[in-house]
C-alpha cells in the first residue's frame, strides 16, 4: 500500500478543498519502473483512493490514472490532486505510470501545468484530432515526460501516421467505442471476424508500428467475461499485438500471460542472439531454421530475452 493509513487523505477529501490535498503532497514522483515489454495497460479511476493506494503493488506493465471518462466534472480538481499525492508518495512501483488528462481545451492544458511538477512517466492526451494538437501538447508538457495519445476521433484516425512529430510520443491507445461513434458506425462491428473490426485493428497496428509507436488495443468493457476477454487477446496476439487496455486486475493477469512470448519465440530469440554475437563482423546471415537475420532482427530478439529471461 502507498499509505498505511489513509485517514489524512480521507480527512482532506471531506473538506472538498483541493488545497487540503495539495498540502499533503511532497514534491513529484521519484519511484520509477520501466517494463522492458508492455503487455497490459490498466485503467485506474483517479478519484478512488482505495484503488490508488494499490499503485505500488499492481501487476500491470502500465497503469493509467484516469482523469477523463468516469470522473464527474465536480470531482476532477480533487482527482488531479489525488494523482499528484499518490504518485509523489510512491516508495516503489512495478508499473509505468501514465496520467490520462482531459482534452486540451477542456481542462487538459491546466492539468498538464500541474502534472509537470508531479512528473509521471507519461501523460495521455484524449480526443486528439490533428498533428497540430500533438505539437501543442508537446510544447506544454515537460520534456522529461513522455506523451501518449488516445486514437478515438476521425481526425486522429485520418492523420494516424503523422501523429508522431517527436520521439517523446511513444504510445497510441485505440479508443474503439469513441472512434466508432465519431465515425457514426454501430458498436456491433466490434467482434473478431467482422471485417470492419479486423480492418480497424490491422490498420491501427501497422500504422502505429510503422512510425515506431506502441499500439495498445482497445478495452474490453465486459470485465466479468473472462472467456470473451481471453478470446480477444488470443485473436489480437495472432494479429501481432502485444499490449492490451485493461479495466480489472483479472484482465491484467490474462493479458500478461497471453502476450508474453511462448517457448518457440524464446528459443528463436536465443538462437538469433547467440549466432549474431558469435559472428565477428556482426553481419547479416541466413539461419537454417529462422531465415534472414540482420541487426534489427538481432535487436528485437535481444530485447525479448532481456524482458523475459
């Protein structure tokens, strides 16, 4: 637990005064953890202190503290200060920390100004519609903080390959329900095997990866349906995904298991690394079983082994 005793936080919340919460914060986030391989991104409501108090013991590779959907407008200022308080109080953490703010012109710019002092690992911007908005976000966010984007509007979808003007942009999250609504398409298309669904996932995956950004697949809303969630993860893994948005610890556990490499992938990685490193010139070669190997293939294999060995 982040706080052994939540009483001071609960007392500050009772006042409804953001300054009472802010008085408890001491600086910004200092505890850090960078997973070498992202499989799960857990959404956590930023106004629920019992959930926030588990921040230091979550299994998710990324945890996204949510200030947008699900937080009532009257609670957003308190939720923002709670983010700052709990992140700054972390003594250790096992997840990469991301704060999902509100749209830039709907309080997001002010939230960025506050979060720059808190310094989460990344800030996630929703409702992006153009590369210009990304440039605006980059100008506002401290250079030490990474930038993540929610892809949930027609504008963002249209400009997907142009939404990384800076290396600080490192992840895209597919907001499937919002995107379909903005396209005036029915939600019933969100079913594996539906051609529209599979096209959306395939395009999102390949265009994100093509510009060097981590593609995080959409959240499966039926949090009690673990059979359905597992089926989605298996289908997405077959497509090439390895990161999934989650809304419960049970989903995290399944995603972490299914998106981890299997024995064959690890065996391939070991063979590629061993042969490439035994080659004095570190030049290209053809493996009798795994085919053509060059430096990018080697680096990918090495990264996999560093994450799971």
